[in-house]
C-alpha cells in the first residue's frame, strides 16, 4: 500500500479546487472510490468539512498541486461543532444503525432536522486519531514529528491502524509537501518522479502549525494573511494497511475539480468504418466543404483481428492513440461473457480470479467499494479488469498497487517509443491518466454519448484536466455512443474547436456524423475551424508556456477573476489563457447565450456580433444563431498573435502572421496599452531541455495616446536557422484616435502602409492595418519599433466623430 502524501498550494478567499486525478475514467478507478447513500453523498451550500479516505494506491490532487497517493472520497457537511455539523462519518456504507455504529466504537446521534441528508448519524468521537510522541526535528529541510496511536481512540473499522507514524513536511518551491507514513515500515509508493526542486518563485509562504491537544492535528495557514487553508483539527485520522483517512475543515464552500463522475487541430474518426473507401469518403466530405482538418484517425477496424501492433511498414506516422490504456478485461469471472461467441474471436475463455482465501484477499477489500454498486451486487475489485494478486514491474509489485499506474506507464512508454521511432516530437493521446500523465500524453474524455448533457460535461471535463496538469484534452465531438443529430453536432463542433484535442468520433453501427453530413454543420465547422486555425499561434504559445512553467491552457473564468464571486458558478464559460473568453451554446434550440462578462476588465467582441466593439460587463443575452461563431470575447490589455488560416496546420504555418491588439486603459485617461507574447519553434524537434531548445520568444507591447502610437516587438529569444513569416496584419480594438498612417516608421525609417487595404472606423474604434510583407520579423535587430502619428484634434477628428467615417490618412 502507499503512504499518505500531498502537496499543497491554495489561495485564501478563492474557490477551493479539488482535482480528482486518480484516473481518467471509471475503468481505472473502479472499486477504489467510496460513494454513499443519499444521506452522505453530496457537498451542499455551507460545506466546511472534507474527508479523504483511501483504499488502494491511486492519486488525488488539490489545486493541481495537492497529490495524495491513494483514494476514496466521502463528504461531511456544515457547521463548527461535533453535534451535528463537524462529524466525521464512521459508517459510510448504506444501512447504518445504532447497534452497528456503537460496535465500531463510534457515536450515534440521529438528526431528523437535516433537510439536505448530508449529516452522518454515525460518526467518530473527537478523540479519534494519534498523539504527538516527539518534538519536531529538522534535517535537510524536512521536519519530522513522530506520532503514536491514541490509547483513547476507537479502532479503525477497516483494519488495524499502524501504532506509530511519521508526520513530515517540507517547502518545495512555492508549495508545501506533507507526508504521513508508518514509522520503520517500507510501503509501496507510486513510481512517479516528484520534482523536489521546481523552478517556482513566490513571495507567498505557507506555514505548518502542528497542534497536540487531545489528539494530534495540523493546520496550514497563509503567512501573509493568516488564512487557514488546511485544518485537521476536526480529527478522525486513521492509518491502516488498506484504509487511510484524513479530514479537514474547508476554507470555502466553493468546491471545484473532483474529476470525472460520469460514464490542436481537427481530427476525424469513427469506430466502424466499413472499408478504407468509407473512411476516405468521410474525409472527402470534410475537405470538399473547405473545413480545415489535419488527422484521420482509424479505430481498431484497421487492425488484424484487433491486434494492437498492426502497422504498415510504408505508412509514416507522427502520433499514437492508445485508446483503452486502462487495464480493462471484459468478462472477468463470468462463465459466458458477451463476446464469447463472437466469430472474430470465438470461444475466448474469460479470466477467472480467486475471490476467497488468501489469494482472494486483495480482491475483497475491507469495505464494499463502488464496484459493488457499479457492476451489480457481489462484484469484486477484479470485475472488468485483472486479478489484484497479479504481479507487475517484473514481478516486484502487486497489480493491486499499480493498477491505476497502468495508463500512465503505457503513456510514458509510448511517448519514449514514438520519439525513438520517428526522431521527432509526437502526440500521444490516451484515456486513463495519473498525476504527471500530462508530461507524456494528452487525454480524451472517454466514451461519451450523443446527448446535450455530455456536451456540457465535456466543457467541465476539459477545465478539470487542465487543473490536473493535462492541458491537451478534449471530447468525442458529436458524441461517441448513440445517434447524433444535426443541431447537437453543429453546436459540439463549434465548442470543440476551442478544446486543444479536437476530434469528431462515433461508434460502430451509428450513422456517420462527420461535419460534411449536413450542410449547416459543414458551414459551422468551417467557420469555427478557420477561427481556431487563425488563432493557433496563441494556442500554441499557451501550451508552450504550460510546458515551460506549468499552468493551464483552458481554464475556469474564476482563475482570472477570483475576486468576482459571480464567476464561481460559470460552469460552461471558459478561458483560453488569460485573454479569450468563450461562451458555448449548451442547450437544444437556443439561438442566444445568457453569458457573463466579469467585472475588473474591459471586453471586446471577437465574433460576428459587433465584432471588435467594446462590450458591457455583467450578464446579457448574446446572439448565437447557427450561422454565427459562438460568442467569443477578448480581454482588453492583451495582444493575441494570429496567422492567416489554411486547411492544415502545415499550410497555415507558412502563412503571414497577424496581431490582434485589444487596448486597455493606461496610466492616464488619454493613454491606452496592451501586451502579449509568441512562442514559435519548428514543431518537430524533441524538447529535452528548454534552456537549450531552439525557439523564438517574441514580446509585444503597444501604447497609444493623443499624439502617437508605438508597437514594440522585442525578440527575447531568437532561434537559429528558423525563419519567421512576415507580419502583414495588425488589428487594433478600442483605438480612440484618428491615425495618420502616412507617418509610420520602422526603427526610425519610413514604413509604407497600404491605405487601400487598411481601414479605421471611429464608430467601432477598430483600426485594421493590412500590408503585404509589412514587417520582416527576421530583421537583424533585437527590437522592432513601429510608430505613427495621430490626428487627435481638429476638423478630421470632429468630422469622424460626427459622421462615423472610416478615412485613412
């Protein structure tokens, strides 16, 4: 089994993010997650107790940086006292009674006034846990406190607690690492590297405050404010071989990121192509409609009798889809599983696992797990997978310990094999994940269904997996299981264009759902895909930054606007980095989106509705007919690198660059500013060390006042032997002055701007500068300074104000 270990970094006064990363789907964590009956199943308003209980080695992340080594979760709600609010559940199974409860040494107190059915009636007494048995000692930055099981504590209902524990903590960069482990006993730990010397710099510090009253507890507070972010004074610490429990008061009732609780370019896929010609027809329908697309995925249909390593020696590849990379095994312990008489693989004998005696001990945990409820009464941990007593890692570990590392291990092996086979960077996409899987692969959200509910949950899933450190994520667009329809597929294509992993995929036997099947979907897909491909430089830069420094690409709105409490409930709006906000259409029949633009920022429309104009903050209805792009907005103060789109990424990369400049208020009422950056490399070279990697890093800043405008392009890092396309278009939102582009200069020399292809509207305040080969970004100069003068006063400005003219000077 594993020690209880986590990293902690949280912000006071912000939502608490509980990133549940044991696995990417049920098949990996089946049987390990503990859920409860209706009396104990939900966190409600005012929640302030959180209990983690662990059965088998897996993973949990809080705020993307809090990692536990094993898992099973239940919840406790409301209040500050033991009766009834701060109870730690002693009988999470259905069917609790006073006799059973008291036989466990726990307290039974019915609460008939509990309208939310969340308060446990059977709960641990306050003296449950351990006591401190030594003074703190520090060695090599690690502080250790020895603990001993309290003689007054009730026993662990699910095993014998270890008598002595070590409580350890250390600072790691801007975070805090806490480890609780049995003293003098070697236990399994996941074979996942932990970077104990990250390049994280923060002026903020977290403090650990051990407390040894009737029982040992610890509290973690923020040094600057004293805010409590983790407080185990609630009690209930248990630590047995197969069951670990720790409880904390929550610092907020805003909870996000428990992970899935449900069953860069466009890719087209389906399970059930009848032939290569069938697959080609689907691709041709997409291409003939002018829809940008890069990849055609083949499901297992191309394989010889579904053998994984079926390949064509002449076919080049640059990515690997490891579909069912969880250790699934259909029909375990069944006499006649559903596939038994399939002519493709007739009479394949099912796996039989021992479920009694010593050999079956690992498959029968000390309490009933979710497997019992998910797969039907009488099931075991081995249901639909392998036997828990199987061995892994060359016979050194039990499958019981390593089951949920299977997908992570396969992703890592595939990532290394792909690099070795091609000599280039490549994309790996998988389904089962574990903390740090994002280092090796992306994640698709599994076998969803062609329903509006699944479209909505995929929006949440993409945000969550970004919290988990896996930013290359997306869903099966239009739905995998079942029959999709025109409207659902249209809206899913529009939304999916904003997910990093973007693939249309459906199952065997279902009607085709590639966008070319419906003219309206084809038109919507073409529009949204072209928008996506135009903004790939920005999306690539976000991924580059996430790889370089960590962080998210797609993120919840409250990540950027945590002081605006109205953002906490925005489940279906999301951000592309800090600068672009997306409002998908998520309900059948809707032709508008009731969306919210956060306070604290200025916003401009980036879609068909009043493109380029300033939008009001707050909640409004935004038009979203099917022929529009879904509502998209850019945040003032940011510069977005763009590129003229083409039908593939390879072709797009050869096209000229563009800049979108969204102006925000500057140092005074007459000054407006914006800034941004671009990361650019060859897209193929393997990155082993960013400090030696060959790439361009360009910083942009723009300032305008009544007199003049200045665009500063600084080459923070220049790649060797890698040319950049020219910058041919600069589009500026919120430009308040009449420009005189005839006065333009580049590094002090005259710069010719084509006024026939450029425009300015005093009404919308959008300035568009378009000139072929306007700026050569490969010039032998670290800084490129573009300037021009404004006609801020006089008859021209007055005329434009009165008439809304669009004259260019």
